[in-house]
């Protein structure tokens, strides 16, 4: 079946449908990770976006029951060069195509994804529409233009959990899969705010020794503090941090009271809560190969990233300093509060997909909580 | 940490001659290292015996030692140069072993020299199997069950615990030499003892078989600050059991989820840290059980490897260059990525295409060799292709191989007429055998397996090739089915484009449609189906790429972004194979350098990932593409070059010349017509006649009857060969009519389109090679080389001396005169090579090649005159006069080239030389006289020159008269002589003292017993006639296995004895090329 991807600026890509048929729209972004499409698909941060994988052979390892990062699929479209229906992997249980169909995600394959990537790189991320019903170019471009901009949208409340829950699963390994960790062995009580949290963050926290309670995005700070946690975690999530004014307000209430660790959207929200500003990047960073320098150790770590906004360091004045730096574009990759046990990173130390170089950050958070307890 | 300031002078060790397992990838890495260190202001000293390398060009290092890469020579150089550091990680296993040896000799300590890149303990930990095993256990990584054996008894104990099949890996050998897989006790006993023999430390590792497991490689880099990055992941198409150098490999890994890939990545980081490789690149190999994902570490190379070269070409990340910079103290985040210009080298390349590497084999050269692929490497080269999908990339790689393949040809079906059908029982059996046992044809049989209706599951069960790959091939074969039989009228643009996206070549489509490739091309162009060119940029387009490193594909957007400068395309040589190797790449690279200096934009086209020519840094623009008519024309269509050069890349581009010219491509340099005049027997004869020059009597035959008539007319022995071949493919000396008949039956199959050439064989003639330059007006003789071995041994296999060492000044003058005459007559623009034979004072012309020759780099190194550069400038329009080249160079030193052979990798193959080329590489020995230069050439080629002991002599009757002086010399120097009955009595008659020993058939103890007992230090064995050759085969084979010095021609033996005498008398000293050429 024919499918068309139309961008708001009028660029058209004709390809073939895979996954669900129909029509979908969203901000078109690219991801340069060569492995981990299943994790990308299940990452809530992609809410409202259509993801094009720059690697060309997608579907090779099918879908397995383990490599999932949330309760569902949140992205609105999936764009690849060549979808391979004949998967091969000992853990696979179904094909990517069936998975997308089952979850109603519209896909397009057979397009020049490199041309698309270059286009997004040069023109900036923009909205688009994939359709198998409407094949009229002008009509599709008009639809793409009608898609609201990501800036100013509150997407987190659409992906967060309904109510608090407890998490006890640790990180995966080949022999044992995901271990269920006995809560009695977990020493640090952490309240994790879910703005679209990836499961692997929770697993990393558990494996680092945290007893984790996940709470919805709008969970009042007072109630969180009433749980008497050792630390507060602020998760990743989709879109623009700015409209989440209420959340920022709540975060501010933790400052000076508890150690705080934020990742991605959580990092941006922390930056805003500390009085800083965020800026929208031209096309963001989405991949698994990005070099980041830890300003504490001087080591470079290869990181997984997925963000379109960044914290503006200058706007934070003397409240916080640079904790991590992105070596590719020199953007702020992490901040550290100058006086308090508060820090955050823009990239994804939980990886999944991506390298495990930054997983030490969970240990750093635990150390912070340990220190603070004394 | 920035660059170290305590280091001023650094010695880089090269890899020496090209051998199986160690090819021109180490010229690529060494050249990058030299460039990088010179750029950083270090004084660079280089040791490499291989004259055909770019790195040994005198301007790439400050002091270039073209000397044998041995611990003794390295020690001398260190003593003389007193470098601050030695960098041993860029010259393959040879460099590493040599560095370890000098370290252990105490030389480094004595002169206060530091090993940089990898320290001795790290090298030991990675290379010594016991230490490696302990290291892996320490970091909790699994390795296959294994144990060491140093003798028969230990070997028996080990295998009891390891079980069958057992893998045998000798310690410290190249490309797994002497290794193998034993399925039963009988095989095991044989292999394990051969392995112990092959190992310099008399040690083998016997390992649990993980045959059939998935195999992966990761290329890892680490800096002084312990930053580690993965440059590339590679998945082997051929599962475990086939040496990775012989496996088809694909980048990136295709069948791992992120979780599984990260296990490999974490393991790689842990390994490079635990082994303690300070800086630079390492290659780590893993096996994964396809059923449950269990991981085992196979091995780690603490140095830049063949896979690093592949990874560099596959990603655009220059591993060797960065490794050199890291070795002198830089951190990864302090080095800028050349391609993006704004991001640091501290990242992990991500690619948006698929890379396929396919090895190139030359089993046709060694019919007696076992063509089964095992853990011992047997391929001599490789090709790489880039496509947006695996299917496209794989089919492009197939047609890059230069073996006449245009895609998935069938071995069992007629693709033009037959539809799918069941196989006969015999075909079925052949197919099953070809699938089950890894071999270099297996890929094509996979196609046939699918055509015969086998399912992917069934094929997987037989081959263990991952179903993902098999499904892709199935899709190609299904596409072939759907394309077959389409009438031209039914071929639409959409159909054609999709076929091209699957990687189908015009030629293969032509076969399916009964059209020529040109007709398919025309149809394709008329339908507007043309390729676009995309860039290799390390980052999947995330950043702007500044380096035009391009590959073709069939998609929307073209990134070629061509200039309107005056520009020249240089066509490369394709995969290394016997007869066409690094020498031609050297010429291509020189062509690029010269034309760039002359103001041209230079564009390189090649598909060999091992080479310097495919470094994106070499030319202005690089097209990593197959060297076929179709692919070259597509580039020409886009680039619209001022000129295209076909005479540097050997036979590969040369055979495209006529067709390209016909298609309107501006071929510059010597015209294709002149090339044809030199290649075409009749036209060539007319020319010689016109010029009054002689050639051996000859004739042409298209059938046995014609051949017999020619041979009767000119008289036996005759040299027979197919026309248009390189490296003496299928060339033989035939002594009688029976052998002529046998030959005509095999040879005619070898080249059906071309007739067989028959020449009178000039027995005992001296062969002379000449390389000359001509601009159409003037001729310069680049060098005259006298072969050591007599005519009849392929010139590529023969040792040779520059200047000649035995011919008279008159003969030399006459050779010059004849060379000039022919160069002008052929209107050569560039290089020309002539092979002469001198017999009884008469000069015969054997062959004229108006193109770069295999000897061009050797002559350039020996004389200091860069022939290929000058030739390129001629082609670009600058005359010899304008270049200031007005007279021949007379050298005061002597340079000897010696060839290096792969016999040790091919059990069962005889070591006798003949008209068919068998060598893989060459070395140069340079010194003040012939004997010393020859000695160095021998040592450089791996031949030990014994200083005392027992020499075994057995020569054919015709050689006996030459033997007396040699034997007397040896005897007088204190060697004991033993000989077979005939040779012994001849020598005794001449008054030389000699013992007699039994031939093998004469009863025991015989000569092979003596060899096995280590009583013999050198063997001189010449033989003639099928029976005698067969009878003496075991002597040569045992000699080879035991690493005993041997000579199979009297000429070489004579030179060697002179060399031994000279070495005993004066010893050998080292001197850099710059001093010789000053």
C-alpha cells in the first residue's frame, strides 16, 4: 500500500505503508541510534512526534516482550528506509509490523530517510503528516501545517500515570531477564515524578538501591514530602517544559529540602524551577552516540539523547553551574546546584537504547542521598 | 592531556611484505600514522621492508629504513637512531612481534626507548592465551573451554576436556597460520602437531568449538584519560568456524537488539581496560550462541588490524590516524572529526547504510590446496561495498570481486531460460556439500538453494548463516524470479528502480533479459533511472559532511555536489589478488598526488577497503564503488571529468578502457588503441617486425589442433597462456604434446573469448624487466632489472636486481635502444614496462605493457624517482622536459626485490615456481653490493640465511654444471654437504666433499627423515619432469613446514650462497633510504 509523508514546508516523500494504515501527524524528528527501535517506540518522550530512524534496516530483530520502556506506544508515526518483516533473534516473539498494527501506529517505509534527515537538519524539525488514505500532496501539506507546534504544549499530562505505584524491578541481564528486587533490601526511598518516565530509569534506580514510588506529574510536593523520601527524582518526558508551570512550582518546594535528580524533561523543569530559562534547539539531539563531558571527573561518556529543548546556563546565574557539557554542540548537558544536593542531566543515563556509560549517575544520586541523610 | 612534549623522535614499525593475513591495510594504517605524527612535528623513523608501500616513500618519514623487519635489524636501527619511542601497534602482528622481541632482548631498556600505544604487559596479556584467559575470567567474561598444548601428550590431555570438534590455534602466528578445526582424533593429531610446529613458541591453544555461533567484532579506541569509544560493530555473515578474514562481514551488526549489543559494548570496554591497552585501537571478537545469546570472547588484537581498516572505511572514522595521535598523548575529545569539522573524535560513528565485505580468494592458483574455509585465513584480498540496504550492498560487493560475477549467478540453473525446478540427485548432493562446508563459492550456492525451493529454515540448519541474511538473499532471488523473462516493453521505470535498489547490476539484468549491459544501461537512462551519490559522514547526516566520500544508491537526493574544476578520475585496482596487489594501489595514489600538485581535482574510484587509495584523505573525492563498466560510467556521467586514467590500477581498469572510450569517456595517457597494439598478438608482431626487433617464435591457437601445429613448427618446450590475463594466470611451460593436449582442455575453459598464445620457451635465458616513461617525444628509462631466476619463472615471482648484476654494457645499451623505439612507436603517454629475455647474446622481447607495472614502486624506491607521479603528470599534460626529467638515474647502490609466497597456508601445494604467479608480496633489500642486498631481501622475505650446518643438494641434470662453484663455496665456508646419489657423485667427480643420502623412494633413513630431525639447515632442490617433481614433493613440503631455508632454482641458490658469504664476512648494516638517495 502506498503511503505519503508530507512536511509542513511542502516537501513530500512517497513510500509504502507498514504498520497501521491511516493517517497520523506530529513533529518529525530523526533518531541516529542503530539499535533499539523497540525502546524508541515505547519511549513516552516521543509523544506527539513521528520518528525517522536514520539507520536503514529496521525490523531485523522483531519485537520481544522485554525491551519495553513504558505501558504503550506514544509516538504518532514511524518512518524507515527499509522495513524487514523477516526478523531474526532468539528473544523475538512478533514482527515490528504486527506490533505497530496492534498498537495503531502508522508507519512509512521505502523513502529516502537520509534526504529527510538532511532536510530536517537544514530546515529544523517541523510538523508532518503520514497518510495512506489521502494521497493528495496539497491536502497533506495543508494538514501538516495545521498541526500545532510542540512549543507551548503540555504533553506530559497526557502520558503520566494515573496514580502512584511502587516499582521493584531491577535492570535486565541476559540470564535472568528483569529481577524482582526485595523492597526490604532497598535502602533509599525515592519519589519519582512521572512526566513520561522510561521504565529503565526505574530499573536503574532500583538496582542502585532505591525503593521507588512513582507519582503522577501533578502530584503535590507536600504529599511527596509527607512520604519522607530520601530523594526526589524528576523524569524524562515529551515536549516543551515551559507550559508545565504548576510542576515547576511543585519542584521548587523540594529545593533545600531533599536531594533532587532530574533527567531530560526533568532536567529542564529543574532548570526552570531554579529560575532559569529553556530554549528550543533547531532539530535537537536524538541518538545513542553523543559525547558528553562530566565536568566533575573530566571523563567523556557516550550518551543516549532525545530532546528538542535545552537549559540556558546563563539564565541560572550563580544558582547552578555546568555539570555536564555536550561536546558536539556545547549545549548544557547537565546542571549542578551550587550549594545543594541537586543535579540533573539532559541525556539518558538509563540508556535503553544506548551505551551504559552514564549509569554511574544513579550511584551519584544515591551517594547524595546517603550524604544528606547524615 | 595535550600532546606529549617529552617525545621528539618516534620509530614506527611497518608490517613488511604482503602475506595472507597481513595485506595493504597496514600500509594504510602506517601511512596515516606517519602523516599524523609528522603533522604533529615529530621526527619519524620508519622500518618497513616492503617497497610497494606508500609509507616507505621517502617524504612520509624523516628516516626510512627499507630493511628486513626483524628484531636484529630493529635493534640496529634503534641503536643508530636513538628514538624516544617505538610505536608498534600499526604494523600488524609482524610489528607487534618484532617490538616484543626487541623489548625482551633488553634493547628498549638499554637505549631508554618507550613503547607507546601498547605496553609490553598489555601486548602479552592480549596475545598470550593463558594470560588472556585469566584476564577474561577476572572481569567475568566467558571464553570457550580450552587448554594449551606444547607436545603430543599435553595435546591428548587437553582434547579430553575440550571435546570435538576442537579448534586449534597456534600462539603468535599470522592470520591463524597452522590452525584448524579437527572433527576427529585422526585430524586432531595431525593438526595439533602442525600447529605446535607453526608457533614460534611451540604452543597451541585447543578450544571448544563454537562453530555455527554468531560472530561479531567491535572496534574499540581508548585514550590516555581512559575515554573509550566503539567505532564500529561488524557482524559476520559466515558464522564461527570461518576465520573472520575469510568471512563475509557486514557493518553495522544487524541481528542484535540494543540490549544485546550493549552487552558486547560493555564487554569491549571492560576488556580494553583490563588488558590495559593504553591508547589506540583494538579489535575484539565475540561469539554468540544464536539459541540463547550466551556470549564468549574469542580474541582481542591490541593493535590496529585488518578489521580496523575496514571499520575506518565503513564509517569514515580514521582509526589509525587517531590511534597515532592518542599514542602521543592526545585525548579523544581534543581531536576534531575531519569529516564534520565541528564535532570531536570522541564519539561513536553512526551509519545510515550497510557495508558488506567479501573476501577474495585465489584457489585457482593453487589447485592442490584445500579450498575449505576454516579458522586459518586463506583469502588474499577483499572488497567492500556500500549500499543503503543489505541487499544493495551485498550485490554491489559481489560484482566488485573481479571474478566475473555480476550478482547471484547460478551454478546449477540456466537463469535465462529455466524456471525453478527440482535438482537431480547429483546436483542435490553437490549443493548440500557446498552449503555445509564453508567455501568461497557458498554464496552462489545459497542462491541456488533458494532457486531449488529450499526454505530459509532448511538452509539455516545446514549453514548456520543467520536467517536474517538468508531472508534478504531469498528476497533478491524472488525479485530475480519476478524480473526474469520481462520483455523490454514491459520494463517500467518503477520495476527497474526497484531492481536497482535491490542491487541488481545492469549486467545481471541483461542476463535475465537477454540484453547486453549497455542495452540495459540505455534502457535505464531512457527511463530516467540513474543512481544518486550519498556521503559517508560518520554521523548519519546529523552534521554537515565536508569530505566527499561517496557511494551510489538509487534514491531521491544526490549529494555528489560536483565542482566545475578541471578534474581527473583515477580508476583503482579493486581487490588484492595474486598478480595484482598493493603495487597498483601505490601507483594510483601517486597518480593522485601528482595530479593534485598539478592543479587537478583528483577523483578516486576503488572498492578495496585495505588501501591507501580509499582513504578519504588521499584524493579530493572518493567514490567507494565497484570497478565495473556500469558503476564507472555512472560516476563519469555525474562528474564529467577532464580525463580518466586507466593505466595505474592494473588489469581491472585496463580491461574497461576500450568500452569506456567507446562510451565517450576521455581516457588520458596512452590510448586504448596503443594498449591493444601491445596486447594483441598479431598487431604486436607487426610492430616488432616494423621496428626490426625480435621475439621468441610464437603462434596463436583456438583449438588443440592449431596449438599442436604451432608447437611443431617452433619446437618444444613452449610457453602457453590465454591472452589478456595478469599474473600468468593459467600460464604453463609445456614440454610435449600430451601436456599440450591436457593444457588446451583446461585453458580454453579459462578464457573462452580469447585465443591461446604459444611461445617458444627460451631455456636458461636471463630475464630483464624495464620500466620506462614516455611523453610521446622523450623516453626515460626508469630502471633496468635483472631477474635472479631464469626466464620461465613468472616475473612477479622472481627476485630481481637493480641495476643488473651480470649483463654487459652493450646489452644494456641495446635494451635501452629497443625500449625507446617501442615507447615512441606506441606513443606511450606515461609508463611502459618491457620484459626481455637474453639468450646466447640475443635479446628477445617477451612482453610490453604500456601501463604501470608491478615493479614501478620498487624502481621508484630503488632510484628515488617517483615513476607513477611523473607518468600522471605526463597524462595531465606536462612533458618530461617540463618536469625537468631529462636523464636516466644511475644508482651507486644495489636494490634487490624478492617475492614472498603463501605456500605455508596451503598444505598440499608444491613450492616449485613456474610461469604462473604465486607470490602475494615482495620485499626490497638495499645495500652497497648485490650480495648484501640479496641477503637483506632474503631475510626480509622471511628466509633465514644459515651461517653454518648441513646443506642438502639435489638438482636436475641440466643444473649440475652450475652447481660445482656453489657447492665448493659452501664447503670452503665450512658447511657440510649432503646430496642424493646422482648429485653427490657429480660433485665428488668435481672434487667436492659430499655425503650421500637416500631419496624418499630409496629406503630409510632418507632425506625427509633428516629434515624432520632438524639435521638440515638449507635445501637446494631443482627438479624437472612430472615424476621427479612428484617424487621430491615431500622434501619441499617438509622443508617448508620446518621453516628450513630452501631454493628451487640454481640461480637463486647461487645468489643466496654469495649472500651468506657476504653476511659472514661483513655482517649487515642499516642505512635509511634518504641516505642512499641523497
